[in-house]
C-alpha cells in the first residue's frame, strides 16, 4: 500500500514542477530574458542550482550567463535571482528591508 500511495503522489509533484517551470519562464519572458527556449531556461536554472550546491558563487553563474549565453549583466542577475527563488531557495539571498 505504501508504494501505491507514493505512485499516487507523483502526478501532484509533476504538476507542481510544471507550474514552477511555467512561472519561471513566464517571469523571464516578461522581463526580456531568454536563453533560447523555455526548456533551456529551466535546464540552465536547474544546473545553476547544482553548481551553487557544489560551491560556485552567484557571481560565477552571472559571469557564465554574460559570457556563453550573452545576457547583459542585469539580465544575468535577474536570471540568477529568479532561478534561486524558484529552484533553490536555500541559495536565494534574503530580501533587503525597504528603506521607507
């Protein structure tokens, strides 16, 4: 019965992943950030999170995006911020308090 319950949960996990992917790519598209296709955007975000877990810095990832993917510095920063927020929140920097 435990294995069946686990199998029944898979579609929910897949639906969540699909929604995350959709939200991520919609955000990038709305802000003019594009690595070539939505699938490539998602894959790059997932690989970036693995890099961050392995010890690379967000600056390393920004440099990679501005080099091989030819994003502007601002676009690369936006990509890294969105990717960490959606795919590896433990690596997403906390928001700075507003100075109002």
